[in-house]
């Protein structure tokens, strides 16, 4: 099987060994010049519903991963999603480039609070907020 081609130059698969992320995505990642983690996917028919609109479950998977990428202090850090709230703002079309960014609102020793968006062609598809628990062994 051939390696998936990034939809934008300079992007790599965020986690090439995570089985669910590879089935759902794969999700391509790049840290932008301002330090923001940016994820992108060129959607395909499998990412949509029968009306050709990107499936809400796909958007929620993408924002959850985007939150995890933004919250991690180091790559192997383990986080557990304890809350994920989202609002679907608009429907994106299958075949479009979908992008996501997130920002940390507050970070404590055991919790990380974030907010973010998934968007396509400059239009917001999903607004979301999240709380992660930092997993300590």
C-alpha cells in the first residue's frame, strides 16, 4: 500500500501508528510559524454522508485529535478526554480540504482546557471546547 500524500506541502501524518486515526484520516499535521498545531485532511467520499456532506462524527474526531495535539507537552504524554462540547455551524462538502486549530485556554497540573475550530474554505464547520485530564502513572 502506498504512503498517503499530504494535501499541503510540509505536512506529515501526525500519528502514523494509531489505528483509528489512520482509518478515520489520516490526519496531516504541521506546527505553524506562530507555534500553532494545524491539522488538515482532504476529505473523500468515505468522510461524508449520503448527501455528500462531511460527517459530523468525522469533524468531532478531527477536533478531538487537534485538542490532544495542542495539549500535549511531549509526544508520549497520555491524556484522557473528560469533556467535549461542540456545535455544528455549517456543512462542508466531501472533497474539500478540512482544517483544524486549537488553543489552550487554561492548563493546570491535572487538567487542560481548550477551544478550537474545524473549518473549510474559510468557513467554520464546527466550534468546540474540551477538557483533558493529564494521565499520571
